[in-house]
């Protein structure tokens, strides 16, 4: 009971802090699709609140802070994004294009991040003797596409996500041999549309 109460207090505190930190706020709906190892998916349609800071100068566009809280899914922050303006392009610190600015004030850009998991891929012969010991790396990518369309009240925002989530599967080279547990990536996609002001 104490653990549940602590969790509820923590979520409330995080949400309250987000409302203070976010300069622009709003609400909308998100469709999230969580894929399983067999290819099937769990689809959820939930209501969300958003609080974020989107700052634009003649030189830069920055999404410095963003907080999302959705029914059933809880709350989370995205990583900050800072891009330089080069004409109508938005480029990262290496000069690689990641977005665009349009004449009507619409801003769209992509955030990319990668994490890695290192594991041992052991293989056994017919006598269940280990004959191969190979270190492998699993790459997990997260791609978030943002679009902010200016309105009289503020912005219409869309946020499209494709994320590799960590899962595990097992393999047996022969029925009597030890199972080898291998990390793998399963896809999660989501689409959020919200009005902000």
C-alpha cells in the first residue's frame, strides 16, 4: 500500500512540475501500437496532456523540454533537440539536415537516438558441447518526427514515433541442449496530435 501511494505521489509531483516548466501546454489523443514477437500487436487509443518549451530564434530551433502524460501509459520526457537554421533547413551540429521551416511558420524535424545491448550468442553441437562463443550487439533505434503548425491560438502539434523496444527470445540448437536467450527488438509506433497554446 505504501509503495502504491509513493508511486501515485511521484507521478502527481512529476506532472505538477511539468505544468510549471512547460511554457506551452495542451491536450490531444494518441494511438499506440505495441508489436509482439509473433507479429501481432496491442493497439491503444488514449488521451494525453502535453507541456513543452519550443523556442525559435533567427539562428536556432530548440525543443528544450517536453513532457507527455497519457492515460494507462504514464508520463515521460523526450530528449532535448537543438537544431541550427540554414535557410529553410534545420541541421544538427554536424551539418546533417533533420528538418525544415516553411514560409507559413510550420516547423518539422526528426530526432534520432540509438542504444545498444551486447550479448553472447552461444552455440552447441549434438552432444550439447559449446563450440561457438560469439559476442554480438543489438542496435535499438528511436525515431521521433515532430511537426508544429502555427495557429491563432498557438500550435497544432503532431508527434510520430517508431521505437525498437527490448524483448527476449530463446533458441535450442538441439532439444536436450541448454536454451540460449537472445535479446531482440520489437517495434512500437505511436501517433499523437494535440492543440497547444
